[in-house]
């Protein structure tokens, strides 16, 4: 069995009286692509924030490579080899590409001074590696001058710098063009081929279905379904399941109600 | 805006990417001269304002503006301002403001004066002042950051509070420190070297070190990122609160040095020490080209801004106008600089 990179056990998160997550179990093994889907408000974002250490769970246990962790934080998460490409990309737009790639993990030498040349070298290597090269921008370009896809490239370059074991992609294809989406998909396959893992969060179920080895469907703060690829025949299966979960009794029931209303008029 | 760009659509999708060469990263603005101008446009703009202003002054009164005496008097007082302008550039870049530095100057120099008056070596006094500044900076920073207060209002409050404390205890009395003149500390920090007030060399050293800290050090990089996008900085594992507290500590230390220098220049400590610096120092930061919204800034620009602001007062009077014109010209230069910077730098969101 493949090594378990991270495991969440019975994770709950409440904001005051409001439960965002109520007892979620989730694990990611080495070399697999897990697709996380769910409606708005299902708790996907909260779950990602817990995985990346930005938010602390109210209760539950986090295990990294089988060992429970304490004092979970964003820095600890990154040290454990978990990198997140956030939906808003988490870039500082007035800074250069280099400064964004090395945000929070500056390459320093003597007395904390930056190794500027090394950083620029590494940044251009990373950008080439993922195919976000261009004649018009350099590692010194300001991120605010880049297009959406190029900014996504910077965020991804930052995520792969340290050979992360698990990369979390939060809605990576939102607001991207077709070619840019293709690039992201290619990147996901590249990462899997290199034996690392990806947690892919998407609104577009077809996108997730195309790329994931395993699906996790969330609904109202709970995991409603975990299924291997072999158990799901088509994206429509997933969509139907999600509709069933969201509207027990089925959409058909809704239609009937609508029809009845119309008939009553 | 010569660094604008278009996504490179001719690049094949990553799947079939051809081996790219290092050459593709070259850009016209990589030429060192253009790169230098683009990277330093704010401080170069400030330098331009300064040069034009000085040219106007020189035309208005060539005899006064070619005498060394005028420059010497500016070089004596300018260092005091530099020691607080530079740390304030860090604070403003971090997205905060600190209006408590005048009181910190007064408080730290008060400690210095007490130690010297008690008969101890002035070096000991300087160390005591630095520790005082550091602690006050930490206090103010913690109040703002961990108390979750608005830095504008909280530091204004701290300024009144600390100044009030000084006034209550001293009942408005000043301290004369005549023994300072014979001390080693005075020779080293406030003497003269080849007719030039020696404190300007210390101030230049401080500016250079701070500029390196700002541009080439992890601390500076994190200050800029935190000011730019604190949420992202936190998501990337930067201890945002700690960085914020540190910039206030830096102001505390700078204010302590500034206060000590101002006492050494005058041989006297006044309970109002530092008060007059509030507005000129703030003006210097923004005249220097550091924008109000955080994320970017320039230490060297701030220093040039401080030089500009100190020359306005001297210059207006020396140019033959009455002292009543000083405030008017102060305002004029500030407004013109801001307009210039607005045109000179784009804001990215």
C-alpha cells in the first residue's frame, strides 16, 4: 500500500455556533490525485485552510505520514511538504515574481541577507519547468502586470519549488482560458508521474472527473461519498449523486412539485 | 510602463514545450541602466524634485547658497530626522503608521539625560536610551498588533500618553548636560571631521544599512510582502504579527538614536524633545516616494525626502523671503511631490 501522506481524523471546525465541518475524515496517499467536490458551503475551503495550516480545527486529529502533529500552522504545513495553490492565488501583486515564489521561504545566506542571484536562477528554472515562459516577462517583473494564467503559473511555481509531497490546488481552473486549463491539467499529470500527490478542488465536475484517481464529495460539512475511479462510470454519475445528496428525494420530486404548481394555476 | 506584457500565446501548451533557452528571459528592461531607472523611479523622482528646488534657491540667492555655513547647519540637524524617517519607511511599507515616535524620542533621550546627569559615562546613557526605545517600540507595536487597534489612532494616543508622562514627572523642567562637551561620546557622535558635522556620517551609515535591510534582507522582503498582502503572507507561513511588531521596534530604536543625537547637539534635554519632528518626518517619508497603501517604498527616497524637507526651511529664509513663507513652501513641495509620484508609479491590485 502506498504511503499515507496526510490523514485527517474526525476534523470539526465551528465558527461560534456555525459548524463549517462536522467530523471529516480524509486521507491522501502518495502518488494519487484526489478530487474534492461539493457545492458552495459544503466546507471545501475550510478543509483546505485546515490542511494548509491557515485555520486550526476545533477538534480532531491531523496525521502526517502516520504521525500525529501538534502545533499545526501554515509554516508547519509547508515544512511537512504540503503546498497550497489558493483560489485567490495568494500573491503579493506589487512584488516581483521572485519575491512571490520565495514568499515565506526566502533563500538567505550571511546574517539573513537574501541570496538574490540564486533566487533569480531558481525562479527562472521553475518557470521554465512548468512551461510558463515568455519573452515579455522576467523573474523581476511585477506580478500585478501578469495575466491571470501567468499569475497562476507563479503560484504553481512557488508550490513545486520545494519538491512538495502534496500539492493542494483550490479551484485552479477557475477563470482560466482553455489553453491555460490544459496547462494546469498537464501539470497535474506531471506531478502524479513524479510520484507526488495532488488534492484537486473543483467546481467543474467534468474537470475533476477527468483528472482524479479518487473522488471525495462533500456536503454540508461532511464527507458524503468517497469513491475510487473504478466505482464511478461517468461524470454524470457524480453529478447525479451530488443532486441526490443535496435534494433527497431527487430533482424529479422538485419537477413534480413545479408541475403541480403549474397545474394548479 | 515599459514593462507591460502580453501572455505569450505562441508558446505551445506545456505538453509539447520545446526546450526553452535562458535567452527567453531577456527583456529590454534587463539592460542595467533601464532596469536601474525602473527599479528606482520613486527615489530618482525625489532626487529630481530636490535638485530643481535647490536650483531655484540658488538662482534666488547665489551668495548664500554657495556658502558652506548654510549646508553645515542643515547637516547638523538633518541626521536627527534621518534616524526616524528611515524606520518609518518600513512601518508605512508594512501598511501601518507610527505617530508615537516624537514621544519615544523625548522618552529615550530623557533616560539618556538622566544617566549622564547622574554622572555615568554617556556611552552607558546611549545604551540605556536604546533599550528604552526598543521597549517603547515593542510596547506600541504590541498594543497595535496584539490589541488589534488602528495604528493611526493607537500611536497618536501613545504619543500623548508618553509625552504627558514626561511632562507630569518633570513638571516642564529641562536638563542642562554641560559635562557632555568633554566626553568621548560627544567627539565620536557629535564632533566634527574635516569641518563636517560627524553625525551626518553616522546617519548615512544608518541609511545605507537600512536600505540593505529593506532591499536585500529577509526582514525587508517580509515587511514588503506583509504590507502588500497580509493574508497571503500568513498563508505562506510568515508570522505576520511578529513582522508588524518588529517594524515598530525599529522605529523605537531609530527614535532613541534620534533623540540622543538631538540632546548631544544642544547639550540640553527639554521635556518637549522630539515634538517638532512629527510633521516634517512624516512629510519626508511621503515626499520620498513611499506610497500610503503599503507593500512598496524606498529607504533612499525617504532619506532624500528628509534632505528636501530640511532644506525648505533654511532655503526659504536664505532666499530672502520672510519666515512666514516657510509653511507655504513646505505644503507646496509636499503637494507637488505627491502629484509627481502619483504620475510616476502605478498601483497594482
